[in-house]
C-alpha cells in the first residue's frame, strides 16, 4: 500500500513537467544557442530553427535551397546541403552555414533571414576574425576544371587561402599551396600589441604539381603578414605546422622528410614579435608528432609520440611559465589522433586527469616496436595490434598540475548502498568518446568541485556494458560516489544543484533527475515509446531548468518503420522546487549552504598554494539556487609543501623525490661565467602557485672557475657527486627509510628537517616516475581535408554534441 501511495505521489509530482516532442528527419550533429533562438543541424543537412528555446521547431531546408538557386541562376547542379554551423565569436547572431558544394549561407540574425553565397568553389576551414565581425578566412581546393581537361592542360590540385572582408559575400585568394593558417590575434588584448590584420600561414612558396598535406612537408615554411599577404615575412623555414595561443606560438619544424621527424620550437607572443627557441626538455625531442593539450594556467601540457607514427603511447610533458623548458610529467599516456585522453577539471586550478596504459604492458609493447624498427623503418607497421593495449587502460589524477599523478579512490559502497569488496581496486573513468560510446567526463566552471563520469572499478578500465557505472565527485576528484548502476548520459544545471540523466547504452523513454547530488532520483517518462538518447543539453549558462534530450527513434506508419531524429524539450520549472535559503549564513543550522575548501593530497585545505573557501549548496539540500550565486568567500596563501613543487628540467619523480636522470647532474659552469653560477636542486615551484614559506628548494650557488672561492666550491661539488652516487646505488635503502618515516604524513617541521637533510646531501635524485610526462601536440594530418586542430587546447563549450565529445573534452 505504501508503495502504491508513493507511486501516486510521484506521478502527481511529475505530471507538472512540461514536455514538447518534435520529430526531425535525422539525428543531430550540431546545435547552437542564440539567446532564446536555437539552431539545430541534422546528419541529412537539414537546419531546424526554434524561436522559443526549443519548444517548437521549423525546418528551413526549402529556404536554403531556394536561396542557393537564386545564386546559381536556377541551376540545381552545385547547391549541395549544409554540413556545419560556424558562429562568429564577435556576434552569436552571425552564423555561417557551410555547404557540401560551392554554395554557403550567411545569417546575421541567427537564421531569421538567410543569404546564399557563391564562391565558385567549396570553402572549408572557415575562421571568423576574433575582433572584426566582417572578416573571414577560409580554404578551398583548386580542382581540375573541365576546360583544362578539354584543352589538354595538366591537372593540378592544391589548397588556397581565401579572405573575405564583407561577411562572406565576396572572396579573393591570398596564398596557394597552403598547409595551415590562422588569424594572428586571439582577442582584443593581443590586438593591443599585434596588428589585427596579421595572418599566420604555412605554405610552399615554390609549390607546383599536386599538393599533399598527409605528411610532414619540408618544403612548407611558416610566414606571417600584416597586410593580407601583399607582403610576407618568413618566420620559420620548414615550419610545416603550428599552433597559436594567447601566450605562445608553437611550430613543428621538419628535420627529415624521409623519417617524418620534427622538432618543436616555441616563441612568446609579446609585443607581436616572435623569437623562437627549440624547447629545452629532459631528452632531445625529435619526434613524429606533438599535441598541445592545455595552456590555460600559465603552463603548457603537451604529449609527444616517441615511438612509431600513430603510436597509441605518448608522454606528457609540462613546461615552466616561459613555455620553453619542459620536464616529464606522465608516461604511457593513451594518445588520440590529435590529442590524448586528458582532461582539465573546470573551475578549479591544477586538477587534471589522464588515462594511461599499465606500465608492464606498455613496456612489452614498446619493446616490440623497437625490435621491429631495427628490422627497418616501416617494419613496425605490420604485426602489431594496438587495440590490445586498450585492455590495460588506467586513470590517473593530479592535484598539483602534473607534479604527482595518483590513482582514483574507488567508492566504498555502490549505488544501492552495498559494500564494494575489491582488494587493491581503483576507479577508472572514460575521458574520451572517440572510440566508444560511453559518456565522457563532465565538469562546469559554475558547478565548483562537481565531476560526473562513467567508468568501472577494478584493475583496468572496462568497456563492458555490465561493468560500467555512473559516478560523481563533489571534491574535484579526491573522493567518488557511485550514483547509478549502468552507463548514463548526463547534464548539470543550477550551479550543479540539478542533475538530469538518461540511459545511453539501451533504448529508453525515461529521464531521471536529482536535486541532491544523486542521493535521490525521480524518474520521469517523457516518451510513449523507447528511443536512443544521444545527449542531454541545457542552455549555455547552465543555470535554468529547461533541458533538450535528443537522439533517434523508430516510428511506424502503415506498417513501415522509419528512423527519425528526436528533439524532446523538458522543462522542470513547473515543479516549483523550493528556493534555497541561508546564503548569508553558510555552514550554520538551517542554511542550505556550506563552506567548502578544495584539498590536495599533501597539504589539507590547500590547493595550488592557496586556501580558497567557496560557498555552495549542501548535497542533501533539495532546493533551487538563485541565478546569481556568490561562490568565492575568501582566498589566503598557504605554507609551501612538497605538493607546490614539480621536478625541474633534468629531474624526474621517484619515490616522491625529484632525482637526477641517470643519477647525474650537469655541474659545468656556463660558457660566460661571472662571479657565481647556480645549479637547480631538482625542484621548481609550479607556475601560478602562490604558497609562502614552508618547504623551500633553493638552487645551489657556486663560484665560477676564475673566482677565489672555486676550491671550496669544487670540494662541495665533489661531495655532492659522491652523495648522489651513494643514493643512486642505494635506492632501496632510501625508499625503505622514507617508507618507515612516512614522510608525507609527518608534521611540517619534521618534513622540513628531512628535506633539509636531503638538500645537504644533494640527493634530490632525478629519476623520472614513469607515470608523469605530457608533451605538446602538433600532429600531422592523415587526410588532405583534415584541419589541424587548433582547439587541442581545451575549449570549454557546453554544447555537449556527441561528435565533439558530448560534454566537450578537449
């Protein structure tokens, strides 16, 4: 009886939910919000428009086709269909609809009115200028024309760079045999010291014949121009590919056309001038590919492919604040085509996750590759099953921006409250949706500390549906909760206070939602029949109660089944969830709010050298947050701990100490030595860390050979060398000593004393912990039309489209 009453109450409760169902011609591939207007693009090239935030949709295909026919003078041969939506960064109402043929379409009012543009060729790789609304760059392939073929002229195909300064109405070519291009400024701040007209492009200045961009090209140079290539300046010879960020310009310089190896150069972007330096790293980085993973926190994460071309293994490196000096951070990282299984937690500094392959299996794989390469450069292309490595994937997290990577702690109970009995198990999560359809990790900048992900508990990450569940963390990944059995697709809103999910590995007609962080779930059937739910999204601000679930559904008419796209707009506003109270008294009895401080692994309540206190809704408070919610209450510097340092160039982490690579330190004085010179003690403070006092790692200071104090200094150096030799050959004893003393758990004063003793012996040993390095990504293209992904640096979009990682991973 109680169950029947509960079901009746729940049915009455959910009957107030407003649902609008729309069927479209195919599943969605893109969606764009312009305030209350929403545009959606299907896999069949149809554009749908809604003026009421997704409640009602209008198909616009006929309008697009009619506008194209006017441009083509009623010739239907080269109309094509829409294949992408590109929004201007200056004006979200300005949308460019790219086409599969020579017609594109422009709208200045988010699709209300449409103008067709005939460039005479299919344009690709559109780039709006970040400041000038009317300026657009695009590329096009010059193809063999019928007139050329009839005249017996040689057929030549190459990529050209085109410019429009009138919002795409007219175009003109400014460069040919182009490999890659971009505007030279990223925002208004860069335009203060760099001409807004600047364009960067790599191309072959003496290009002829057919162009191929499927490999590194030694004939392509990097140029820049401040007058739309009326004149040009050579920036890097053989600079085949590049990546521009607000602070850095990275260039992959081809060093061998035959072996397809490149070296990486970097320059700052200050004052609009480029002064390149080859990156300084623990080892010579002359590799097959680089991918930049993140530059958002005054440092650079990059992944380097040290093995064969297209190797699934990579090494993550991290830079200092200059972007020129790199040390290893994590090894055996799972590489993707132009990136890696790597994720930055939004809203919190210094927290990153990465998936790696188990050390033992990665060693076996690397050894096999090296053996094959001894038989010939291309021998490694045959006989290897890279797919086998995916069975041995594991997840690691860092709370100090790559200084130390650790496994994820699994929850102690499952979603049903039953104990999880698994000896030495770890939690592993899906960071990418590139190969498999499980939902990837998801965070929001305005939902501080909350992470939702799918994954599994065990030795390795599982891809079996019966072993993958859905997990949530409320403390930035330090601890985890299993919130649902099985794999779900998810969305957060209301500052993380409202979570909506749906099954994504089987057909369903139901969503579930929770106002208390997954402690309780309310199911709601929004469809009469089951459908495949591809994703759930909400408005870009992620504050309201309206969600759009989209996917595909089988509909039957007159005995014939057809697959159609589905758009379901679900509004929970009419549930009238009570408003949260007690913002002025967080943490007190009767308040729905708490004070929370992110924690690292070593220093409690400190992360990235500071204690930041946030106000947020308590998990158990099932209430509605106001749109404007003050989150940060206070910020104070912390005392420095080991967690605030990372290993310096030439050093690696081993047993929680930075030790010299191969047990040696280069103590030679610089060529120009005046008075004294310094040698790193093995540590450097993490860029952006603001800790004060506490643990210190000062550099060692020595007299130059022509200084009177050189005899004493060389005696000291001799002692250092002897100490390093002893430590390097007695690592087991050192490890046993520190294990017994439990250094990381000692009071700060005792930890300081131990560190000081180590400094006196100069046993800041440099041995790379083979879990920690992340290199830069400038991957070559595998097809002519593939654009180099300048978005390898994580863009945090909230569109959550499936083909860009659902909840945007990059």
